[in-house]
C-alpha cells in the first residue's frame, strides 16, 4: 500500500533506504522543514534506541510504501 509523504504519521512502518539497504523502518519523528521537503526520523526496528535512528527526506508529493 502506498501513502503520500504528507500523510505519514509517527509509528507508521514504511519501506525506505536506511543503512545502505531498503528495509522496513518505523517513523519516530516527522519534521515539515518548510523548504519543500519532509524529514522523517526513522529506526530500522520498532523498539530501537534513538541513537540508531536515521533522517530521510521526501518531497511532499512523493508516495511511500507502507510496510506490511
């Protein structure tokens, strides 16, 4: 299932490139930077420490795959 980047919420599991591979990641924080992009702080697992998180960016009109 796909979702528009503007509609992503904290706790969503999305498919994204994290640590040099495409994998399911949990959204920990959503930042609307106002510079034409949306920044997400994601972790490769649901219960990972925040120190393992990565920041990824999407255009607001991008579609993102939700992990099942």
